[in-house]
């Protein structure tokens, strides 16, 4: 088997795994979820970032828009863009 074919198979398996995990995760209510649930449901969010989201929410109140999340240290517009479909507010 050629290296290119193996690389293609690995890429396909990886993509399938990512899509299935994302589909299983569903949406997370960013205003009620704990850090563990946020960490599980959102992509490219570390446990530290998930804890920062919860701490920010506890200090400043509920998030009302996706843009509010960018005020949390460690959360940028790109992270919000990748998770737009995974975030619920109520």
C-alpha cells in the first residue's frame, strides 16, 4: 500500500471520528453548563478555557450573544466561529 493511500485512509478515519464526536456532543447551554460540559461539547476549548468561561459568567452574569464570549480570556473570534452551532443560550 502506498504512503499516499495510507495517508488518505488515516485522514478519512480522523474526519469521520471528529464528525461523530461533534454530532454526539450536541449543543451546550453556555449559561448553565459546568466547565466539564463546556469542555466536552466545544471544539478547541481546553479545560482551563472552559473554567474561565464559567468564572466569567459567574462574575459578569449570563452571556447574551456569541460576541460576549470573546470577552473571556482565551476565547477569540475564531474559537467562537468554530463553535457557533454548538452553543445555546437558553
